[in-house]
């Protein structure tokens, strides 16, 4: 897992070519004006999902992980807490769904606050719980770029 301000994205340019393409998309796109939906960047290798939602209580969230894709999550507007734990001692809540590349877990986690202009990168070994409210439920606009694992 990596969490940082987007202004520091150049520090991570050697992670992978696909993650660099994801960062280029963030730089080159007017994210404040883009509508919710799916946007193809490089076929099924890299695609963007824009969503607008109200952050939720921790009790409403689920820990999740992916096997085929890395998540690059970028907060466009608002703020949220993201839960994190290394994959290992969690209890599986729902079996892996290959069509959605997602598996849900229950277990311990720590929360980190992300505000506008910050990003998080979650690898398949990073269990995460996005979209949790900071103090009270509030609107969030977020970009999630799905980067296929090389």
C-alpha cells in the first residue's frame, strides 16, 4: 500500500509502466468535470471508474481485496477514511468473485484519512475498506483506476 499527495506522484514513477499511465490519466483529465462511469485507458489492462457517493459508517463497510488488479484510488472531492491491513489473518466473508475481481473479508484494520488530491495504491496483498466517513457522512467524488497486475 502507498498513500500520498498527488503532487508527490513522481516519487513512484518506477513502480510500473501501467501505474505511470494511471498517473498520466490523473494529470491530463479534468476530474472535477468528468461524469461518473467507466473510462477505458488501455483496454482491460487499465481503466478508470469515476464515482460519486456519500461516505459511510465503518459498520457499513467491508474489507476487500483483488487478485487481478491493483487499485489506484484518487480523491477528487471530499474526504474519507480508508481502512488497511496486510492480507493474512482475515476471515473470508464472501468467496472470491472472478467477474468483479473482489473478495470480502472481516478483520482488524487501521484507518488513514485521505483528502482531496491524495491517492492510495492497493496491491492484491493489501486488504482495504474505502469510503468510510471521517466524522459524519459526506459527499465524495473519487476516481479508481484498475491496473492489471503485470
